[in-house]
């Protein structure tokens, strides 16, 4: 995904049922994009829709879930790597995050 438009994207409403997306306060309609960039943007938008439909989660929700799981994994790794005792509390916390993820995936399949 290296050819899509960079930067945060927002939706602009023109009030007549017309919408556009823009970055850095410059609408797409005001900026010429290369065909490669147009295709990459369209592909990225389609992928976001498909993943949201498959998982039942928005990209932001998936990003948060990913952070939570990485945190749990790092805690487990650090405990194992430093020979720290895996406490029941640590294992429960990690188990909850993993189960939350499994529940989300099961609901959408």
C-alpha cells in the first residue's frame, strides 16, 4: 500500500448529497492524482469495507484490538524472557484479551 495518498483523510459534505474525501484541507477535486494513486486509494477503500464486513470491526477498532493484543503478548514475552513468574493475574489479563478477540471473530464468521 505504498502508492495511496498520504495523510489523514476526512469526508467533506457539500449539503446536496455530494461528498468528497480530502487530506490536509485540500480536496481531491482540487488536486490531480496519478492513475496509480487513484487505483491505490480505491483499493484501500474497498479493502477497508471488506475487512469491516468480515470482522464486524472498523479499522480503528481493529487497530485498538491489535494494540491490546500486542500489549498482552509483550507482557507474556517479558515475563518469560526475564524468568518472572507468570502470575494468575497476568495470565487472566492476557486470556481476557485473547478471548475478546476470539469472540469478535466468531461473531462475524
